[in-house]
């Protein structure tokens, strides 16, 4: 017996030593500031945050990229995981699928470091076995009863609120992380934690967004796990006070335990055809608050496992915070961005840049509130999934491919790189099509970007913007559904309006409303409140502090109209400094004083126009039902200026006029996409011709790095002749 105990003790000691040695061999990766922006560090050394991604490592591409000194890699798509879950139905654990491809990577690039996507959703067999844990939709439609048999397999999905799924699947996710650490130690540089459709952490409702019977919403998640999570959320929010709950929900008989998830009919109840009125009930806004926080809690749960198993040596990355520019139901959005920025378990965020303006001559918006992310020490990594022209050589090419030749492919790749260095973010070049980079010139292009990305680490990565763009993602809890007259404004602002900001010649920083203190401390001459329809009392006080120093504040649609307990036109008037008229309906288009029509040709319910009075300068007026009414106006106060616009998209010409009056520096005035930081300048051209640049200060040397050509020296201005639909990126050295 003693011998057995001794043997088991020795075995346990050896296992502890083995595990300790694996952790000792594991490099320490972390996110810290480097020259003014978050950056990836390994054992205290700053590492260029640029890597290459494929569904699965492929020999030709890995060797080609390694030959260009790309040594960071990421991989694994959703289909491979769904077909090869590491938690098997017989209870076994198996990562043969992942191991096979990781071994291939290390055979082809022995010095590679990798950042694998590890899926955290429960395997399909588990979800089928636990229907009570599945997400539930409107009219009793379950995720596994719609579509073809093939479709059904992917619709058996657990509720994000399922505690059973977290507890049981978490055991095997932990085993997966442990396996990767023990097997690959110093080659492992972090874990990309993924869940939900395509691993992007938005709701399973996304699978039903185009179902005609579900429009405008499939109304998930009506499951019992979500109801229990909602009850828990409400008890915390209302501090267990039943009187507060009943008052908020306008229901004298309600108890915490009797609370139900708002059904589709409740979610469609609106006042003035557009708004959910919290004075009538907070049921729906509170549910959406809860639903978004549940996703954050779920990601936090799995990211903490990575931290625990790696002894905080591995950073985590998640997709989150970018779905607001998708024209789909609110249930699919990721709006608890401020909350997830505060979670220490999550280090990095990613998103594919916008799918709506990524063509030639467009901006390819980085979809993240990147200034707030940086403020909270989070590194954003752009998913560079622009398709190269090689996609067009396939028998059935993807219709979303915008590149038709090599030069256009390079223009997109350089634009991705330009956004990276001017915005102080990371980037992975993505081969989503298994062969997008199999061209010598494209490989050389990526190699050149890697070379200059390394150079960028020796220069300032600080922003130098004088325009702050401010968003309040929670505002949409109070508006109706997109793609209906209840809410055409949100998509117009996130799509059409943002496109105009990129073509003013002035860079902007993008913050969340919760970070107004940082905005006040910054050198911002113009503050744009993009979608700040809901504001707390504290946020209103912070905005009042911005009304100083000759600053201009720009408002869209309905600033501050919604608050925790009611909707208020007067509150909106006090905030913006105008008197408003609420119109039942209007087209989201207007005419400038010169007669030019701008905006979005969509009908919106409840449109606010400015009433004429002394001191109000009309800038635009409406058309159709709003003809003759002021849709944009300006008003100067003693120490600040207010500008209101009822509709998107206020043209770049008007934005430039606002900027100039406020003293904002413009790097260029041509109608091109321009981005800049202290050390970098990018232009993506919409037209051919001479492009003139005026810099903020004199630079010793300016180099155009896509062609590696010296451009100018000892100057604060220069000009260059560029073709249409090209990208140029300039390193500016002091």
C-alpha cells in the first residue's frame, strides 16, 4: 500500500514538474503601449503585430510568407471545427485535426509562432442532446427545425446564456488550451477565442436574418437559460428591490421570478413609429442590455481559462464590437463594447473591415472604436480579408471580389497596411480563398509591408487628430429595427456618413460615449456625436464641459432624446442648443444652400427638424414631407458652436467648412481617402492627378514606402502625381 502511495505521489510530482516546465518554456506575451499605441510584446520586446491567416496552413503559402520574414501565423475556420470538435460524443478529447495542421506549419516554418482560433461553442451532438439549452426563436421555431437537413446541423446551437454549456464545454476547452501549451510551448503566442456563427460571437439569430417570416427579427433568445440570466441581471440592476422593478416595467404585479423575455410583439411596440419609450416600460431596453452583457460574460469565461492555464502568459483575442454597421436585427449586434473593454481577461479585438465601403476609392473602415480600445490598453487587429484578383481566376469567383488585376490587388493590400500604421493597430493578411496570394508580386508586396511595419516600430505610433467621433452603441436599444421606417438612420450613419468623414483630409479618433473624459483631455477642436441618442445624466454633464475653448459640437438625428426613464424633446434641446419640431415622417435627404441633394433615399419615422429663430443659421432643408423645414443648422455661442443635422450623410464639403471654421488641420482637400498619424500618412485615391499635402509640422524626410521612393525633405508640404484607385503610404521622419 505504501509503495502504491509512493508511486502515485511520485507520478503526481512528475506531472507537476512537467506542467511547470511547459509553463516555464512558454514565452510571456502581453499587450503594452509602444510609442503611443498598444502593441504586442514577447518577453518584454515589442513585436510587429502583423501576421498571415489561412483556414488551414498550406505549404506553398507558409513557405512563401516565411521567405518574406513573416513568422506569425493564425488559422482555423469554423467549418473545420464543426466537423472535428475536440470534445467527442463518447466523452473523449481529441485534437488530431488541430495537431495535424500545426505540425505542418512547424515543418514548413520551424521558427513560426502561431495564434490559433479555438472554438468555444459546444459540439453539435451536445446541442442536439440538450434541446432545453438551445436558443429559441419567435413562434417556437427552434434552431434545428428550419432549412434543409444540411442547414439543420448548424442550427442546433446553444443559448449564450446556457450555464450547462459553459460548465461542461468549459472542461474540454480547458483541456484544449492545456494541450496546446504542453505540446507547442514557445511557438504558441496566444489564443483567438471564438463562438457563435463563423466564430464571430454574434447571436445565432444571424442565421435567420434573411428568413422572410422572421423579418425584421427572429426575436431570439426566448429560451429558459436566457430567462434565468435575465432575472439574475434584473436583480442586480434593481438591487433586488421589487418596487423599483415594478416601476421600471410599469407592472404592479410583477415579481423577479415571473419576468419573461420580451417576445417579438413587445419588441415591435413603438411610440411615434420609431422609439421604445422607457417611461412605458423598460422591459425591452433592459433585455437588450442583458443580452449583450451575456455575450461579454461568455467570452470572459473562456478567456479566463486561457489566462489561468497559461499563468497569464498568453493574450486572448476575440471578435467583438463591430456589427453595428451591419444592416441586420439588433439581436445580432455587439453593443456592450464599454463593458468588454473593462474585462482584463480580453487583450485584443478583431474584425473584418467594413464590407460596405471596401471597393476602389473607398475607405475600408476599421470596424472598432479604436481610440477607446487603445485607451483601455486593448490592441485591435484588422482582419485584412480583401480578395485579390486571383479570386477572379476561379470558375465561380466570389461576387464580393473588387480587384480585377494586380495593381488593384496591391491598392487594397496597401490600404490595409496604411490603415494599420496610421491608426496604430495590428493587421493580419487573410487568405480566405486558399490561393489569394499565390503570385510572386503579391508575396513581394506583403514582404515589403512586413519590412516597413518593422520600421514603424521605431517611430511614433501616436495619433494626432483634432476631430473626435463619439458613439453610444446602447442608443439602439431605444430605436426600432433597422431596414424599416422605424430605423433607417442607424445604417445611414454607420455607412454613408462615415464614408464622408474619411474624405475630409482630416483624421479622426473614434471613442465610445463612456470615454468622454479622454475626449476632454485631448486636443479636439470638433466633437461629432454620431449616434448618441441615449445619454445618461453623467454623460450629459461631461458633454456640458466640452462646450468650451471655441470647440464645435456636431449632433446627428436625436442627440440625448432617450434617457433611462423617458424620452424628452426638451432634454435634446437643452443639449444641442436648438428648438426642435418632431415630424411624423420624412425622407432622409436634404438640400444644401446651393441646391445639392444629399442623404439616404429612405423613409424615417419621427424626424426632428430645427425651428427658425434668432441666431440659428440654416445650412440645409428637407425634401418631400420635410420640404421647407430646417434639417441642418448652426448656432454660435459665446465659447462654442453647435451644429445639428437630422439626416445622413452630411457631405464632405460641409464637414470641411465646419473643420476650417474650428481650426482643424487638413492634410489634403482633394476628394480622396486620407488617414494620418504623427509618423505616417496614407492616401487612397478616387481620382487621378496632382495630390497636394499640407503637414502639421516640418519633417526631415518623407518616403513613399509602397514603391520605396524618397519624396521630400525638410518640408511641411509636398505634392505627388498619382493614378486613380491607387494607395500611397508615406513615412514622415522628423
